[in-house]
């Protein structure tokens, strides 16, 4: 192919179809290519065009990524699966966190992630005491940003959340300090913290027996969501800490949503039967989903509409164990023999992989977004004229 | 890739076929094709000429050879509304563009890409650009410079730093 006279607008077109890994390599081609690949408009174009879905799995304390689109398919007849379904086995690829060297001795834990439609950056918490350090991480291009230290690190109880709001094209990391009734917000675009007064419309309590991850919010659209206990009225004081509820207090659960654009809380309406024995809040089919102790899945079909809570049936049997989900039409099931299954609701396909302890499973759509917003702009202004369409 | 020309060649020289108008396209190397207006207007460029009444005589298609123009016309025929009964068949036909294995395929796709760009045919352009992307995604930076005829303007220090920053992308 004689490509010396390749028009530059066609180069932009071609390059916008490439996987992120190729593009990270091609940053080294020339200055104008570096400028193109890091240009915010190109980042958006690329994201709109490629839509490659990758799974991030923490198995046995290591992190792996799985690209189900390109993974080798393999028949796996040993699992007793419904005969109508097809299934395949994939090999997860080890994924080394670039900031792990800083925390070599430490365990890490992914605390939150943005949903498919919200530009796949993760918020990672390094748990090792005495510091609790938060990193914003894009696993597609391995870029990360450490959230600057703020004095509230050890304060408890605190709700944490991380999410993307398209209308302001910004990612925000949020800490809700319940004792002090304030919210601390870190904007990636502004690269700075700010503190506002918390406008909880009621008295939030944190359950004494905490299930894992209760304090990490679920991002969807432009809000971050938590399930919290609220005290409706308190007839008498208890000697317990004011911020934990007492078994005899009259309480109920609420979903609270923090709007990242308006920086305000609101509550979402719920049906009583949905909220019995809530195990976790998650996102399924791009909607809020509640999983209860009986592994029933309820989704809120129309955001904010109480009557739209609908129970959906998940093909659970013959599998046992936990369900979790983090994708529009896919979810994970833990099955016996330390096997995990990825189940696709659309085509009834099952994908099996091995792992003794699979703590977290996340999905993201790969993109070129840098958590370091401000440096992007500086790089991109140089040499971009070579690619006239941007 | 098939190169069969399936142009609607009309020996009579009559420029109408029933109520369907025929357009005459002439390639860079002088080959003449007669094509139904309804299918040729998949090209935004040609549609503009038809709308402006500039398509009454032979339309010169500069920069596009007869061989490539024949392929473009085949694409048009396949994508004419109603020409292919089901979507699956069309996808299968399109899939021949997905793999670019030998050099002649590459030349074809490159020529088609340039033609699709010149004639402004969005569907063909998308198909060709993703085919080229598929072909280059595994290349090294040196191969990319050669492919697009680019000279690196980084000094050694800058390039080393960038490579180090993106080291993982150079590993398998």
C-alpha cells in the first residue's frame, strides 16, 4: 500500500478505530501523533467508535483483565450447563497496576467504578494503614492519578463515591462525612478539593454490622447512589454512639443519590417489598438494581419512579453461591469448584473461568481518557494542526 | 477481494432505463461506466452534482481508476435498498474487507479508501477505515512510520521517556 500520500483526515479516521493498547504504542510515532492521540476531541471520537468491553477481575489477590471479544474460545464440557446454552473458557491476563510499586506490600481494593456509559475510570483505594490513599485509574491506558491528601482520611463514618457527569465532562470523587455533616468533593477537571455543607434530608445512620462495600457508592448517569439506614424518629437517646443505630430505633432504608452536577442529595423512592433484606445495590442493564438476601434481582426501570421497580428473573439454578453484576447484560455467578461464570442475558452464553477467590469483578469500556485532565490540554495544543479535522 | 465489475453497462447509449436515469462516470484512466442514478447517489459528491443539475453529461471521476470504480459500483449495487434481501448476507459480503492479507488486497483497500473519500461514500469509508485499522493495529512504531511515511521528530531522550511511560503497550 503506497501510503505516503495518505490524507491526514483519513489518518484520523483510521486511527480512531484502533484499540487503546495500539494507540499508547503509537504515541511514540511522532509529535503530531502524540498530540492527536491525547487530544480531547480525538479521545471522544475514539470512545464513540470502538466500544471495546473489557472485564477487570481480582482473583486470588491479583488483578486480571479479560477481553471476551478476542479471547480464545474453548469448549468446556465438564460444567453441567443448560443444554440450550453455549459456553466458552477464557484465560484472564495479569494486569499490573502501575502505582502498585508505591504500595508493594499492600493489598489493594477497587472501591468503585463508573458504569459503561460513563467513561471507564476506576477509583481504587489502597487500604494499607496508616494511610488510606485513593487513586483514580484508567486500566485501558494505565494512567492514574493520586487524589491529594485531605485531612478527613480517618474520619468515620464516611460515604465514598466516584462518578462521571457527561454534561460537565468531569469526574468527581466524593466523601460524605456524616458526623460533621459536610461533603468533600474532588474534581478531576479542576484538580482541586472543595467542601460543601451536606443537605441530607434526614438522619443517616450507619449499620453496626456492616456488609462489605456499604460505604462505596454506585455511579449511574450523573449521580452516585448509596443504600443508607435512616432513623425516622427517635423516642429516646441511647448510650451508643449517635451515628450508629440501635436495634430498637424505628428505621428504614433509603437510596440516596448525590447529583454530581448540582452537588445535591436526593432520595429515590422504593417499594417496601424490594427493600426487605437488601444485600447490595448495583447496576444491571444500565439501571439501578437491588439484590436481596434471597438473591432476587429488582431493577428500577424508570429512574426515580417508585412503581417501576421490577423483579427480573435470573437463571440461578443449578448454580449456587453469589451473584454479582456490573454490566448492562452480563453478570457473574460463582459456581462450585471455584469456578466463575459470566452469563449473558441476551444470547444465553456462559463463559467460565477459574479462580479461588474472586473478590471483585468490574467491566469497563476502554478509552483514552486521562485522569490527569490538566496535562492533556497542554500536550494537545501542540502540533494538532497536522490533523485538520480536529 | 472480488474485482468483478457489475456496472449497469447499457450498449444502446440511451441514458434512461424506464423511469430510472443513468449517469455516465468516467474513471481517471478513461473507462466509462453507466450507473443508475438511484445507486450512484450513495456518493454524497455525486448526489450534490445531481441536485445541482450538473450531472447531465459524463462525470469525470479523477483520481479513481477503472478497476477501483468497478469495485465502488459493486459496493453501490450491494448496498442499494432492496438489492440484498437480508442483512446477514450483506454482512458476509462486507466481511471480505475485514481481512487484508496480501499486498494486492491492501492496494485494493487503499484505492477503495481514497475513492470512498473522494466520492464521499460514508458506508464504504467506514468499512475501509476499520479494515485498515485492523491491518495496522499490531504494528510497531517503526512500521507505522514506514506505513504512513512519517519521520519521527522526537529526540532520543524524548522518545525513550515516552516509551518508558507506555512500556506495557510494547509488551505482548
